[in-house]
C-alpha cells in the first residue's frame, strides 16, 4: 500500500490551523442550515423570524470572537518615507490591540502570509510601479502559492485573511495617478490569494535627491513629508482598521 500521502499530513494540519476561522464559521453555518430546515416544518412564521434574528446575532458574536489578532507589516524603503509610514501603521495597529510583526521585504521572503490575520505591504513608487525588491517578493509568493494550489479560479475571499496596501509617492508629473498602478498591482496580488483588501493608502513623500520634484511638482512643496500630521493620520487610520 502506498503511504506517501502520510507525508502531506503536517502541511494539511497547518492549513486547517491557518483557516480555523473559516472552518468554524463553515461548521456553524452548516449546523444553522440543518436547524432551519427542521424549523421551517415545526415553527410558526413568527418563531421562525425570531430564530433567524437570533442566528444573525450569534454569527456577529462569533465573528467578533474570531476577530483579527495578529498582523504582519512588510515594507521596502529607499529613502525612509515608506518606513516612516510602516512604523506609524505599526503604532496604530498595536494601539488597536493587534500583535504586530514588522519586516523589510528582503527579510520577509520566507514568511507564510496565511499565518496572519492582517498583512500590510508597503512600497514606494518608482517610475509608476513598485521597485524590483517588491516585485520580486510578489512574484515569488505568487508562484509559491500557485504551486501549492492555493490560488483558485475565481479567488474566493477567505474569512479573516485581510490585507492593507500602502504606497508613498511624490507625484511630480501627474499626482496620485503615478501611484495608482503600483497600489493596484499590489492589491491584485492579495486578491489572487483570497485576502480581503481593507484599504489602499497613498501617502505623499518628499522626492529625496530631486529638489524640483519636491517643490515644483503637481503636489507643490512636499519637502519633509510624510510629516508629523501625515503620520498621526496614518496612525489613526490604523487604529480604526484594527
Ligand atoms: C528613481 C526614482 C523614481 C521615482 N519615480 C516616481 C514616480 O514615478 N512617481 C512618483 O509619484 N514618485 C516617484 N518617486 C518618488 C518616490 O516614490 C517617493 O519619494 C517615495 O516616497 C520614496 O519612498 P522611500 O523613501 O520609502 O524610498 C521616485 C523616486 C525615485 C528615487
């Protein structure tokens, strides 16, 4: 008898653990469906409505119990702007009660993104796109999860697998339109993996090393940005997200 399938048990066990929220909700909904099928025959319409309302409340409570608790922030930064935003997000998420791990993109290549309830990926915009280290990270993970048959057609949203995209940009020529391709590219990566993308945050950052780009561009004088106010706002948004 072939026993090679035994070797895949640890990987399966890990997947079940990572998707415990999904498993619990699916079991819960299965039980409810059976309950309703019996109840339709036994209960009056009024009692049936009460039961529906109670189950709706129970689902909300369960979702609250299973809320996000750990987050991973991955970022790349050449001149420090994106790093400042990443640190502000960390502060906000921690203040919101999450356990946060933060890593530069080069150190995060081995991370299993499904180990976290919230994954934030931050990047500067270089020539309207994410820079090569971020592209490499995305391509490598995309390949890895496709090879592991984790990418489905179409990609269903998983319970409690959330993502946040954040980009810093200077927009010297055409403002935020220079940043959108980078943000959207990162977004679709998460959506392929079934993550629910909670936001795309575009933060203005000084164009270090090009004074004209930082003072005479589409967004005016952006020297010193992201500044204290920008970062306070980011922190606030991160608290709300948590
Ligand atoms: C080589 C280079 C190319 C850039 N290209 C763009 C661009 O196409 N659009 C834009 O809005 N900003 C561009 N920027 C500005 C950066 O996106 C911006 O300064 C960003 O905040 C830098 O983030 P960092 O400090 O984390 O590296 C460019 C910067 C550099 C150095």
